[in-house]
C-alpha cells in the first residue's frame, strides 16, 4: 500500500475519531435499588500504550509528515518496551480498583475474567455469563498513554475509558458513560484532571528516563477513573 495513502487515511481517522462519542445515561440508583450483586467483567488487555504529540515535521508537507510518523512510531515502540519492563498492567489496575471500590459501596462483586473479547469494545453478549447476578459492569480502555497538547506542552498521563451496566434478566442498559483522565479525548466525556503535576514530563526523554514515575502516573489515572465510575453507581 502506498505510504502516502496510509498517512492520509491515518490523519482522516484521527480527525473523525475526535468527533465521536457514545450516548450518556446516568445510573438511576432509586430505580435500580434491587441491584445488589454484580458481575464485573475484567477489563480487556490493552494491545499497546500510546504516545501522542505535535511534531514540527507535519508543517513541512508530505515528507515532513512521513518523518513525523516514523518518529512517533519509534516513540511508541520505546515507550511500550519501557512500560513492559516496568510490568505495567493497566487493565488489571482498573479491574482491581473497580472491584475494590464497588465492594466498598456495598455491592457483592463477582469477577469474570474468563471472557475472550476484543480489547476496545464492549462484550457483544451477556446472557449466561453468570446466572446469579443482578447486573453486569462492562468496562474497557480505548486509549492509554501520554499525550502532549503542543510542542511546548508537557507529556500528561491520559486514559479514555468506556463503561456500561447491563441488567442480567433482560439485558437492559442501566448506565453508560465515558471518562477521560489527563486530556479530554471527546467533549462529551466526564473529565478528570491530573492530580499530581510531578507526574507530568517536559520531554519524551524525561518520560523514558523516569519510567517508574511514568508508570505510576498511568496507574493513578486508572484508579481515578475507577473511583469516578464507582461513585456514580
């Protein structure tokens, strides 16, 4: 496939992706007061962490865009290798924190970690996943990594996650929302700002050399998202 075509299509996808969202539906605690026991679907494993930043090359035509693409690919590879070396399992952090937070709210939580599903989609069926529960909590991470809003901006831990709650008896949608931490990916998403500015990094090199802190920044983000979700249920 022509490399220019790939770059062009990628830019279109980014533009379209920034405009998309899902409908929001608040959780009606009074109407759903009978929901006591829930099945928490383990958050699917992330295929890779992401680095997003502006690049000067994009201002210099096709060749510049290709150079920018190659540089970003190298940054993504380097960052993922570093996070792997730090044993960061962000999907497990989000799952475990959700389990803890929901249990602390008084729900009886059953963890379902045996489903085989796509990493960035809700489960396509819930029937018979677990018979003895009132509802299913389904969460996934759509984007996770570090994002810089401009060439002069720091790299900030960023996660965008979707969640929904489905009734077990009739698969009725009881709740759905999206949450962004660090940078708001979609305008409609609930937004959580970075709580600790020391986990922002002025350059990509600093991000890599302080890998432990970088992993902590993403872990804190996942925990904050779990706390936000649990607070609404």
